[in-house]
C-alpha cells in the first residue's frame, strides 16, 4: 500500500472509533512517522496546483490531523528547555548537507515541515507542520510560516512577516506564496490567499480574502489573490458607510492596490538578493 492508502485507512478507522490515542499501536504510529518523513522530504504536499488553481490535498491534511488525534502530549527537551507537545521538533541534519542555513536560539522547525536547499532561516522564526519552504527562500527574523503554508522557490519573507496556517477544514487550500515573491517587513498573508509569482509586496501589507485587491493592470477587483508580477501596497478607500456623524470626513476601509512592476522595484529587489549570496 502507498502512504496515501495507509493514511486513508487509518483515517477511516479513526472516524469509525476503531482507534484512538489510547489504543493506537506501534505499527499505526509507524504509518504516521513515515507520513511525516514524506512531508519533510517534499514527497507529499498539503496543496498542489491543478489546472492553474491551488487546491488542498485533503488526505495529506487528514494525515497531519491524525498526528494530533492519535498521539499523547509528552514532555520533551530542546537544549535546556522542557516543552510539551505531541511531536518533537524536526531533525535538521539534512539542512546543512543541502546548503541551507538556520541560525540558533529561536529558529524552530516542527516535524512534518519541508525546507528546501540553499534556504536561510533567521532566528527567531517558526515553521509549522505541513509547511513547504522552497529552495533559496529567506525566512527572516520574527517570521511565522503557518501550518500547510506553501512557500515557493527564491522567495523573500521580510522580517516580522506572518504567513497564516490553514489546517481545518481539510478541503480549504492553505496560504500560497509562489516563486520569486518578495514580501516586505511586517506583511500578513492569511486565509488561503495566493500571492502570484515574482510579485513585490510593500511592507505592512495585509493580504486576506476579506480585503479587495484593486488590480490596476487588468482594471478589476479581486479577492483572495494577487496576480503574478505585480507591485502591491496598502491604500485606504472610501467605505460604503460613507458620511456619518461618528466619522470626521467620512469612513474609509483598507484595500490593496496592485500595479505593474517598475524597473526600479525590480532593481531594488535584485540588490537585496545579492546580499544573501
């Protein structure tokens, strides 16, 4: 049987109350361990691009959830610190072999996370279970890469950036940041938002399906996605609330404006990239 078949079978038995954390066997835990190893090796992913659209891989997300449903919380140690979790942290010996750097004292990679070759993870940073961080990507200080988030190759996540996690429901696609994207410091990307490849996003921009993206290139309003090769930044637009006694000068709501990438924007991103060589 394949890993997928094993996970699906275990999920079915869990739903039928045939197995729980008290009755799970060593063999069944072995299935979960093998599944986590496949995630860490990049052999399976929590989302895939199909027909041009990103979709959740439901059985993979079910496998992640089974690790919480069928394991007990244990006391574990990391250096001189004792913590309590259902899973240990990810082993990182393979990172150095592939040219990836992770700085100490605060860089945490949870089991079931994939980190590519020639990547950089600066402390403090946190990469959660099911996340996929591509080759050559920078995860800067105080960044969080949430559960199942899909980060492409050669991405720059500026300092203090939050990539939200989407674990449940299993059919919901996670946050996706495609290849070549640069997110400025303090950005937030949540709720399954897709950032198109080679886009440059200004600092402190919130990208979420609840905030409209005004794409000035195609002259359309989008929700939940930023098209490829855009320069995006936050602006405030007039709210439908309009004039109200509580608001001096009218009410406004946040929005994201997307324009063509300018040559100066690309040159600035390339100069910053050179500093990572």
